[in-house]
C-alpha cells in the first residue's frame, strides 16, 4: 500500500479524552476513531491488526475441532425471558423494538441463541460432544464506556459453546479449549497467564481467565515464582506459614493503650499483632450467634469472598455496627480482640500460626501483649480468609507468590446445566431416555486484545507490535524522493518486488520531511523500516531499522527479500 | 472435518415456510436456521460458503486499492439528522435509545458515518482520491422479511465509498470498481450481468446493478443477443424501428366500432394500431395544456419513468380521470385517439413509425383505420416512452433485445455531492480554497449472493455449488465402515492425507445407510464424492462421483491427491 492511497491519519497531539496509553496510541497512530461514546470506527491500520488477531483465534479454534457459526446480533427478547436473564442481566442489555413493536435485544452474549439452536437440532447422544464458536460483534451498554476499545459498547468477541452428555466429557473439552487458548496467546506473541478465576455470577464448576500482563491492568494476579501457578488474587489460597507454631514464651499482659497506639509507640511489628472484625453470622436463634469474629494478622487483608463462603458467616459479608459491637462487647470496634469473646472466633491460618502476639482487649483503650491462642483464647476455628500477598508460599507447593497486574482478554467456564435446563436442551441417551446436556462457554475479547497488546508493548515513541499482529511487516521510507530519481526508482522497484513476494509493506510516498515519516512509523509500530537514501545506493544498500531493538544496519538490496522468507 | 463432530443438520422435508428454492435448500441442507422473522443463524456449512464469498470480495477490493475499515453497526441518530435522512429513510431504519436515552439507529448503510469521518480526517487534495470499504452486518427493518437470507433484516454487506475532488476522477474510480465487481462475480463462478440501472432515489449521475441471472429473479433485464449490453427493462432505451416509415397507401376511414372490438373482429394486428393515454401535464395556465396525450403502439407498454422525465409531463405520472377526459374530449378513455386532440401529442418512436394505422376516434364506439401521422394528425412530439420488448433492436446498435430475469447482488453509484455537501466534507484544493468532495458508493450483498448462487445452481437433488464457494471440496463416503476394517482404514488414511494436503474434506463417519449419506451430500452440493467400498479396494481404487456432471468413475487412491492440486 502507498501512503498516498492510504488513510494514514496519525495525530501529533494526544487527545485529552484518552486516559490510558493504549487509547492514546490507538488514536494517535490512526487505528480507531470515536463515533459516539463507546462506539468506534476501525481505520485501515487498526483493522489490519484486528483481522490478524481474529484470524489467529479462528485458526486455533478450528484446529481444536470447533465449528464456526454466525448468530444474529439482534435477538428476540423472548429467548432471554426463557433463560431468566431478561431482567437479571441489568441495563447493559440494550433493548429495542422493531417496526411491529416486538421486543428484541442487542446481543451482549449468545448462550440463549446457541442453546435454543442445539435444543432444536440435536436429538441423539451420538451427535455429542458438540463444539461451536463464532466471531461476532457484541453490544453492551456500559454506563461509562472508557479506555477506548478496552471497554467499548460495540466490540468484537469470539464466543464458543460446547455441549456434552456427561461432566467428564465437559472436563476433557475444557482442557482442549484451555490448550487452544494457550496456543492463541502464544501465537499472538503476548506475555499472558491463564489464571484460576472466581466463576462469579455465571455459576458452574471451574473457570480460568486469560490475562495479558501489563502495569496498567485492572486486575491483581498472584503467581508462583517457581511454577506456572496463577490465580486471581481474590481466588488464590493463602497457606499457613511453614513449620510448627512456636511455644508460648511470654505471659499475657494488659496494657493501657489502644492497639493502634501500642503498635506505633512500642515498635511491635504489625505481623506480630492480630486485628479482629465482628461480622454478621448465619445463626439467628441465639443473640450471641448472630455474630462471628474474624481475626487476621495485622498486615493482612480480609478476602470477602473466602469469608462469605464459610458456613457461619452471612453473605453478603456485613460488618457489625458500632452499636451492635457496644451491645455485645461494650467497646469500640478498634479495641476488639479474640480473648473472651462470646461468639465464634474464626482465625486466619497465618494469624493462627502466631504466638506471643498483641491484640485488642475488648475494653476501650486497652490491649494485650504476649497472647497465645490455646492458653488464652479457648476454642477457635482456623480458616483461609485473607488475600495472598507477595512472598506468601504458593498454594501449588512450589515457590513464593509474586503479584502482577493483568488485563483480562479471555475467560473459559464450565457452565454446567444452567442454560440447558432453562431452555430444555436435552437428547436421548444410550438408554433411550431424555438427558439434559451440560455446557461449557469460552470467550475471547478480540478487539480488547488489540488494546492489551499495546498496553504491554509500547515506548515513548509509540507502539511496538508483536510480529504476528503488526499492521505491516515493513515500511519503505525514501529520503528526498522528489530530488533523487535514483532513490525514487530504487524505492519503487523494492516496493513492487516485496509486494510480489507477498510482503505486507507500506511505501511512504508522501512528500514529507524524513523526521515526519520516521515519527509516524515509530508511532504505528511498523517492525522494520527500509530507508532508501542516496548515500547508500552506490553500494546497492538500504538502511534497516528495527522498531523493537532500535538497531540500525546497512543491508544489500538483494538481501531484503530474505528478511521475510519464513 | 468428521460428520460426527460437525453440525450437519440436514432436513428431509421442505419447511412449509420457505417460498423460494434457495430458502428451501438453505434450510434443508443445514446452511441457516431462522431465529426470528428475517433473522438467521448461519450454521457451519452456510458460514463456510458465506466466508468464501466474503474473502473473494475482500481480495478483489484490496487488489483495486480500496482500504478496509470497520464502522459501528450502532450509529448516533444525529448523523442521520445532519444528512437529512433520519425521517426520509422510512421505517426500515430501526431506531433505538441507549440507557441514557440518547438516540441511535441500527445502520442499514454507512454514508453518514464515512462522510463524517472523511470530513474530519482529510484536509488536503493531496490525500485524494480515497477509496474505503467495509464488510459489515447491516440491519433493515423490512416490513415483510421473506425468501430467507435473500430479503432478511440482518445481513452481511460489502459497502465501499470513494472520495474525489473532481468528477473526472470519480468516473475513473467508478470504472475501476466496475472492473473489480466483474472480477468478483467471475471468481464466484456465477452467470451475472452488469446492468445499466436507474439511480432511483439515491440520485447522482450513473449507476449499474450487478444481477445474477435466475428464472426466479425479481427484476427484468434487457440484453443484446450480440453484445454485452444489459439494462434494467425500465432503463433500456427503445429505439425507433430501422428503415424509413412507409408512405400512406390507404385513405382514412371512420368505423362504427370501438377500437378494442375493431382489433378483435377484423384481425387488425395490435402492432398496426395505437393506444392513447391522457395524463397530467406540467403547464397550468391554459385548460388544454393541463393535459398531455401519450401514444404507444398497441402491443407496447408505457415506461412511466421515461414519461415522467419529459418536460411537459407531470411527475409522478397521473392519468386523467374519466371525468376530465369527458370534459376535454367528450368520450371514454378507451376511445381516445391522436387525431384532432387539442393537447400536446407525444408519440412513442415505434408508434411514430407506423403508417396506415388504426386508432380511437375521440368519439365513443368509433375508430379510424388507415390513419397517417402527418397527413391526418398534425404536429406531434416523438419520444422514447415505452419499455423495451424481446426482439427490439438493442440500443447499443448490435443485435436484438432478449429479456431475462435477474437477482440484484451489487449496485454501484456515482453519488456526487449529496452527502459531502450535507456533512461539510471538503478539503483545500490546489488553489488553497475549500472544495466540497464528490463521492461514489458501491454495494455488494454478501449474504444475498449465497442465496442467488443457489437459485442459479441447483437440481431436484439439491445445491450444485460453483467450485469457488462450495463449503467442502470433497466428501469421503465409506460403505459399511462398521463391517469392513479395510474400508475404515482406507477411508481414515485418505482423510488424513487430504487434510494434510490442505483439502477441505468432509469425512462422513456416521453410522448411516449409504443412501442417506449420498442424499445429504447431494443436497449440500459437495462437488466431489470419494466413495470407499470393499469391491474396489483390491485394485486400490475408490469411486469418484461428480456432483455437477453426475459422472461416476473409478480412480486410483494414489491419484486422488492430484484432483485438488491447483
């Protein structure tokens, strides 16, 4: 492509509206343009990247035996009524009426359409398992679209759905899809991690997120520094510290200081103290059983999801009010401690490993030092109720936890029978009886990957595309073509030759200063620049500049072709 | 792909809802399924065809130098307000509100979005001409969706837009696009014709439709039998018959018969008579100038568009009422004739070529025979006001007109400045002044092509795909695989080998009777069947059946690969 026939549209200034670097660079490099809040037009450079991502995703889904289909974006609302999600989904589900005033939605996802289809088309277990996917535009009416295509309203997604008679079969397919996802992100050239995820509101049995690692990511991910273990921080198990708990060596002592003051003024380390939270319990018959105490080491954070999953803790997690605490313990929340409480005391594994620790005394402005669990506090329950932190032993058994930030670009679920049951998706099994199917679903945010790739791969000059998704493989940049016939001829013939060889090359035939051209190509992240200048032509050479390494070398024109030979 | 892992979904019965053969076959062969009125899911077999069509369209648009972009399907209504089409477009434009109650439309076409984009991005004539296209889902809220994907509501379209400073440049690009369209339909393997079209309501200077020829087509197209001339019947020029008009040889005679009776009872040929229509004129000052008479040969049909384009005829064309005719001529409309009328008489070229003709006498139940124009009727205007018919001389000057039916699958327009003016799309010209651009637009109905291809290529057994868009290149059909290990091994190894060679092959590994398998593959239109049977294996051969020719031959297994070698 010649720039003179191309919609290049780079910007010198960073648009004020763009908060994150990927959005800034996508606007500046001419990848997308905003049409309305959360709605974008993909310009040629951006669409080239999007299509490359899409093609890699498609090829690997097909290789994994998935059948490509295409479902409509406009879906009848009655399907969503049938699944029970029409009202549950919330205002991100955009509803509309056609000219006959029938109800439709713009599809944010396609579980309903595909489950209905499979319910109609399949009749026998012999047709199972079935694996289908589509790459289709989705619409979610985000209340505050932001970060460009990272959280847009109309976006491109790959969504796959699998159907099985038995859970074991779903597990096998799930592993196959997991492997396909790894191949996809490997081929995209991104630094990513599959992460054990909370299944959240979709329900089901197992779930992994795929995250592209980037400092600007919205999610915290816990890794092992010695294995491939990775989990969302909310989901990662916090193990007990290794070794036996030390025996008590101090006597318990009451101190006339608030716990917070005690820690500050006596240099008691935070991790040798515990903090105590009073929360609502699930039992209601006895006044004291209405509440539960949660105890954590002073330097740790409560993990609400883990706490909510305990049988005696109410969900959603609800802290006791100061009035409730006063009524039960007669002190302020900041003076709570595990000794002498009349409610169940649930102690985090790390807090339970302490001896001779410091805590509140359940009296205002008084604390204890030298406390020991069995000796001083009676019966306790030990559980994992905190977020992991860096340096924790990894729950996989190897190495320690490191925490990094990630951008979620894929999510796979073992869905189970939720949709199949609601929409009556069943087949005759080997015994001739109707059996409800069990399902998996597997999403990849195709347009989001483009933004995530930029968040991970950029410098102050612009984008540094991974090879597999660069919009062009190379650009030819002639120096002063207007003044040198030799430069023009060489550049033109190099361009024609590379085109014939099937190289995706951009020929910068604008009448611009070299500085302007270089800045544009660095901004756009073209991996290789072939600079055609008068001074190297006697030697029949051009200058080769590598966008990733910054390296400049001279290369014989006849050797250029070989750069693209694999 | 193995049928056991594939969503085959063929139907034995023809669904009652499907009116046209392509819709019937698309349902029966498992290409699409209906989700709601005018909304379809493309099943794997259908999507393979759709993608092949899409890829050919994309490749040829790129080869013609067009830049691919992707515009959002959901468009802000204010863009349509700006172009003036928000209310003009009618109820096919589906309107919706987002959660903040802002107005949007589902894009039925993208002139507004692209014109606005180009108005914002381009500043100089140096960036022209610009050629962009997209392949994107469109939505038109048809009042009565029918014929399956032929007239669906959500459908896939390729739409291209070009921008120019001068009309000459638009004309050059228009020709380039015309050529690209011909390459596209050539590659698709369809019998098609580019057809001179009326520009209809879009306006502009020139326009061609591309029609796939099929008996079931909705449009009549006039061809020359000796050149590549083709035009929509409404648009084709009707020439005067060749040769000089014959001199009068009869005297005019008043006959006491209504024209209709006269023709029936005396064997006067229809084409030796004329019929006369009184329509409203454009002049209003004089009572007699309020009307105009249109005269056609008895066997010809008035072309309303041609008549409306005459300066003295009112548009839209409006016939005079019987009351108006009585007041002016004192007879019934069926007795009108050109002799002695007090209004302008506009005579079609073919009627004007008659001599000694028969016509109404402007008195009830009376006619004239032996009428001649100059001698009997005074001043007349001669014009082309009829539809062409088969046998007419072609307006290109070569051969005669043949009329066939076609399905419109493409349409190209020289749009002019309509949108550029409304949306202020201008650049600085060489003189440094702002100049409004002139535009072309170019559509192809990608999903419609799939249906049109079937309308043109089928027999009683099913679809006969052109090679370039067949969902599979071949199918392997083993005979009694369950009972013969040799058949199973051969079929499996042939399948693996063809897969490795990159052949798109469907391996029918179902436990079905041969008859069921053959019927499915004929229905789906797989071009080649490779039938693996016990009786040919001693000779290391398989049977090859050609779907198009019906021919069956034996072929050595080692020669199968060569069938797909180009």
